[in-house]
């Protein structure tokens, strides 16, 4: 028997119990597992579970009904069950070691069900003080209620559910705002740029302003000023440890759970207008013909943002729709118009190797009762592009200053299998494309064909789906999507820990000894945060739909095989499963009648009419 398993059994006083049950036998001086049984670790998937057996490539499947109270990460003994008329199966006989201290469950029909996987818990539990649809945090080791969060009928509960499910509930601890920060000393080498016309351009709801820009037209030089967070947050302090733990700010539709306390994130570090702010500045001079950066300086500075603009207002200015403005604003507008023309040339050059994906993002608005009020569909606009190209320049420049090791944003090219699956999906749309000499040419050809079929944004979504996830790495390996050989995140240290770490490296030329662990941690945390936000938004969609059972909505089919469609009106972006299929093509528009909506499972079911 495996030494690790044997050690775990002895640690949990389970060895004698298993010997008495004839699950383990002691023969010839060693412990042997009965061939009718397996010992392994449970991994829960969406609709089934896996049993990972150490030193074995085979990973048997488990049905949820056969878990016998086991949960994700638990070490269990499973029994092989022979069935003469169907495939054999395995069932959990007993749990050796519990992995999770708590699990989030809800009560339905006198049974406790896990919120995340909707698995019934089969062990005995006292339910007399728990109401129907109450959500509780259950201590899996004592089977006692650790906390009752409230009832699923209350929309206020959604936030905490999503945070707990994806390990982000520590963000709600009240003492976070009391963390102490460093008060920077006067730095004689800090350059005073307060006279330059820096400005910020952000969404109208933004509270923290990481970046400001200024264009020196005469010298063809772009200044990108970034909040100098590293002046306030020193390595290995309590506030730094908490920032590393959080890794990113988490953005819900109704609030932000920041990486740094509000006194820093939305005040002292934020590049608010008309007040001096410490910043870390890239000054980049471009060759007017090649558009290459021919001189790049990085230094600490003090700036005063002359104006805080929204994307919408700058879009109107770039479209020639000047509103009422001051003389100072007019001067900045004229400068931004010239900068925009330059950034469009930079973008055209960048797209020779990178990609321009035309996707749409949904932004949910909640009412005072935390219910979905509306969904705004946002697309990239000229003002977004202006800011993005400036930030990309700074990110590239920062990566070039790093040597062999650092903190890079890397993105590998799609696998051959993903590209083949993409071509299959495209064929279902009637778009016949073949592999070119390289992936870039293949994708460029796909986008060209999609434009001819008026399916630009839909096909771009398929291309993005085929790509691998970007991650943080201590070694540069290029960024496929952007087309860069070396790329780092420099421009958002208020809300991304990677940028803060990078700032420190660029200031000191020192690489943290645990940089590999830092990269791994924040890459994992990024996925968890995304999942928490998606989970929260899905719950808001389901609550909205639940009040409209029997209503008919226009939807777009996004997955033919799994029979999934998304609403294109009302709760735009809400995903539902339809229970009848009539041969419609991918991305075809259909009218769907809503049949059911389950707040606990987030499942919406409809029928094509």
C-alpha cells in the first residue's frame, strides 16, 4: 500500500477500522488493500466526480448519488460495484479525511444540498431550526452549523454566496481599512511634472485612477504616469501581505472590494484632478516614421492631473462634438485629438502581429434592493483605444527593462486541437476556412471571412474561446494575443499586485526570491475572482428571469451541442438551456419561452417557440 495513504490512515486512526471491515489486510508484514476497494481523493466536476488514486493513471468516475457525504478534496474508500447488465461503478464506502472545514449548503425538501454542485448530503443532520431555502455554512467535521447566511429568497445574500464559493469571503473582514501604510519621505530625485497637462480617462463609475497621460506633440513624446503605490506599500508589511493575498481588486456591479484600503486606492494613490500625486512615469519618444520608441525614460515624479474625463465625453470630442468647455479643457482636447491620430497609427502597426477582437461586454446595474435593474452592453470605442495604446506602450517598455527573470504577462498560442475545434464550429456557420502557414494568418483569414458573413463579433468570441488563458510568469515567453515578444503589467498597481511588484523591481533592480510563487498565486487568484463575479452576475440574471416565467425572449444560440442560448434582450447575456432543438444554426436568433429558473443552481430552462 502507498506510504502516504498508510500514513494518512494511521494519522486519522482509521487503519484498525479498515482492517476490521476487511478493507485492508495485513499479510507477510505489509498492509494490502482488498481488491474490491479503492482509496483516493475526490474531485468534484460539474455533473460528476473523479477519484484520483495516487500513482495510478486511471481516474474512475463517481456519480453524485454515490458520494456518501464525501466532498471535494476528501480522501475516501470507494467500493467497486459489479453490475451484470450495465457498466461497473464505484461508491464511496467511507470518508478517511475531510479536506474542507466548511461547505456551503441550502435546505430543500428536508435535505441539504451543496450550493456549488447541487449534490445532496446523505449524512444525518438536525434540520429543525433551518427553514426551507436557508443557506448555511456547514462544518463538515462536526456536521454543525457554522453560520446561517439567510434565505435564498433574499437577493442581498448573493454577494456572500459568491465570495464563499470562490474563497474570497476574507475580503469582507472589517479591519482591512485599518491597515497602516508607509508615509513617503521627500525624494529630491522626484521630478516635478505638475505643469504638464496630464489627464485621466476612465468609466463614469470609476473611483480609483491608476493612470494619466500627456502628449508632447513637438517632441513626439508620450508620457504615461502611473500611481506610485510602491511609495506607500513597502514589501513584507501587513498591508503588502494583504495586497498579495487579494492580488486584485474585485469588481461587482454594485461595489468594489479593493486590493488596497480605500484611503489609498481611491484617495492618496488615486490620480485625482487638481491635487499633487506621486507617480511612476514612462517618457517615451517615438520615431515619426517607424513609430518605434527611440528613447525611453522611467522615473519617479509628481504630477497634477488637470482634468478627470470619462470615456463617453472623450468619444464625443473625438467625434467632433464639442460641448461646453473651459479654455484649459479646450487645450487638452486639442492635444488628445492629436494623440488619438498617433495611437491609431500605433494600433495599425501592432495589428500586423496581434489581433483586434470586436467583443461586447455586459455591465449589470442593480437597484436599491440588489435586484437586476438593467444591462448595459459596452463596446470598445475610440477613447478606449486611445488609452489602451498608451498603456500598451508603457507595458512593453517595462518588460524590456527586465532581464531574464521578472514578472511577465504571458499568453501561449492556441493548441492545434483548439484550432481544429474552431474550424469545426466555423463550418457549422457555413464559413469554410483552412489552416494557413501559421496561426496568425489562419486567424486573420477567419476574421476576414467572418466580416463577409456579417458575423464579426460572434466569430471573435469563438476565436477567444479557442485561445489559452493568459497567466503571470517569472520568465518571458511572449503574448500571443497582443503579438508581443515580451510583455508586463505596469499600469494598474492600485488594483493589480503584479504591477506593484514590477514597480519595485524596476526601482531596485532586485527580483524577489519567491517570484515564481508570486506569479503562480496571482494567476490562480485571477481565475477565482473571475469565477466569483460570474457566479454573482448569474444569480442576478436568474432572479430577474424567475419573475418572468412564461415570458418569451429573443435569444441567440451559442452552443448547439449543449443546447445553450443567451438572452439578447432584457437580462442581456443570461445563459439558458433549451429543452427542444429544431436544427437551428450556431448564433441563430430564436424566441424562447421561459419554463423555470432555479436561484440555487443558477439554471434557467426554456423552450424554443
